[in-house]
């Protein structure tokens, strides 16, 4: 797994290339068609989520739409009653967190989802059950708050609608619904989830399209702003599914900062100060440490992290995109807190960026190379930071990364001797991630040939047992940008 902890999609789906992504569109009558939304970027680049879904505890029916924990054998210890979705909804209502109408609507939504599960089968049932299990898990953990109810139950409703009549989906597929500009995405084993980053990325695309896109931009934000939760002292757009070891609700500096950028652009488009006010309320999360917030103080400033559940994971493209969003908002608003956050992050990023340059390619995170899409992505972010700050490290590294797209991989054969009656580990150095082919010959005869995709550094391929003698070795490599290199050498096998 090349991404290590975050072998993904981004995608969970973080914005990537400039090509429009195919989106499945569900009309009001339930009919589903494929569209190319020019403002939804694709392909999805979010890393793949964890497959395992938490299962809802065994339950028995306790009245229409209500559930209580199944009875278990008595113990000598008095246990606190388990929190349930309906129980937490009742608590929030009695504490005047929601209106009576909203309370009845959420209860009805949960009841209809559970009823739909009983009539579905296979993948459809499993996906809907995973979403309702996530809601239950959040309630059981005491994290079901009034501000999270709109997005959680919107997610539950969308999944009930889709899995009842919609087609099965491929992992990472983007989905949209009639009457809404929001972008959703399918994560296998976790159902359809609101793609916060994808939705804010679409808002940015609508802004850059010009006046024609402004009505859709304001519509999208009018739908997305109310789905922010109160977290870390401000407004935060969260994710509500299990992802690569993280449990919901969690959030990301990258998606939050892309939200700041979209709100800033909405202000530029409309001159409506409301968008800057919302953005100001979304700043506090950057000042709070994980696992609640996304800011990790360092000796030089602050590192803004991609995932609140893995604060030690450093992903440079996410860090740079976060800074771009903060810079954009600070520039248009003059907000002093945003300027301070940008300066702290910029100081740390300038120190970290050189660590992601191998001398032949870019790194996604320490020790893990970018694929081609991520290499292009981070190169663009570095170019933007160069333009915004004029800092030499950004300009120089962007120049390096652009040059690497045209430089062939560098190969060197390291193993030149082997022993008969034993397999030989043919070691060689490789400057960048490439598809490597190895051919072993004796005279005009090919003894062995194999190929594999291998990372930069010292790699090895195991050769079969051969007789004593002298053999020819050819090693060829093609990098992700299509550059080709080949070296030839010999291997002497002794008795």
C-alpha cells in the first residue's frame, strides 16, 4: 500500500485534476442518469476508507420507530443506560436544542431508515445499515449534538432514497440529487457521504466560471453552511463515517480551509459580508489541537493536519492547500486572526517543503512518493504559494517538480555476483517510482524476465536458481510521466 496510513482517494476525494467528473444524478422521480458536472473535479483522489463498519448493537423493538438495547444477563455492577438515537433526540428536544417539529422529523427519518433496512438485501441493506450504525455510534458516544443533526439525518435520508431504488455504485463514485448543488460520494462499506471538500471545490469552480455560475454558487453555499457543526469553539464541516482508522465525527484542515476560500470567493462575487462572517466563525478550529482541532504547534509555527484522528501524519499537499485557503480569506477580509494563522503555518511549511523533494520526484508524505495526479497537484499548490509569498523555497521546489516530469529515472545495478544452487537477490537503486522490468540472459537466450512497480531507493528482485557462469542483466524503468531509462550489466554466478 503506497499511501501507508492514507492509501487513498482522497478521496476521498480531495480535488485533483481539472477534468470534469462523471456524476450520477438522481432526479426527483427517482430516475438516475450520468452527467459530466464541469465544476466537480475528477477523478476522486481521497484515500480509500476502512472497510469495516461498526455494527449497531443487538436491539429489540420498543414501539413504532423506537429501539432499546436487548436485555443481557444481569451483572453485579450497575451500568449506565446505553445512549440511543431516539433517547438522545429526546434529550436534545427537552433541553430546547431543537423544535418539536424538528424532533418529530428526525425521529421519523431514523424510523424510516430502519424500516427500509428490513426490506433491503445484500449490498443495499449493508450500506444503509452502515450509515444508520454511524448515527447510532455517534449517539452512543455522547456526540450527538443539535448542530450535527441536520447533516446526519440528511445523510441518512439520502442513503435511504438511493439504496431503495438507485443502482449499485463503484467506490469513489460522486452523486448529486435534484434540487441540490451538494456533492456526495460513495465509500464502499460506509454508504453515500457528504463530500465536504468536493462541495467546496465545486463552489470554487462555479466562482471561476464567471457571472453565470454565481447563482449556483450562492445556492450551494446556502445548502452547505447550515450543515456545519459547532466544534472547537466555532463552525466546522465534519465527516461522519469511519475512515482509515478514524471514527466519526472527524474533520480536516484542508476541507475547512477550502471552505474559507469558497466563502471568500462568494463575497467577491456578491459583496455580501455574510460570507466573510461565516468564514470568521470557521477559524477557531485552526487554533485547537487534535483530536478536536487541526492545529499542531511547532517550534517554528503551526502545522495544519489533514485528519484530526492522525495528527502525526504529514501530507504536504493538504498543508499547502490549507495555507492557500487561509491566505485567500485573510487577503479579502483583513481578518487579523486569519493573518496570524497563515504566518504561523507558512513558517512551518517553508521548513518542511524541502523534505518532500527526493531530487527526482515529490513525496506525498515522508517516505511515500506521489502518484502523477498528486505530483501535479502539489506542484500547482507550490506555484500558488510562490505567487502569494514570493518565498524562494516554494518557487524553487515548484521548479524542481516541473522539471522532474521530463527527467528519466536513474538506475544502477548493485548486485553483480551470486552463487549457484541459490536464488539471487538482484539489488539496484532507482531514483523515482517506476515500472521496472528485469531480463536475465545467457548468450542469446533469455533465462528469466519479470516486472514490477517499485518505489524510489534500493529495490530488489529475486532471480531463480541458475547454473554457475556469466549472465547478462538488463534493467529498464518507466516513470509515472512516461520517461524511460535502461542499464545493462553482468551477473557472475560462482559455484
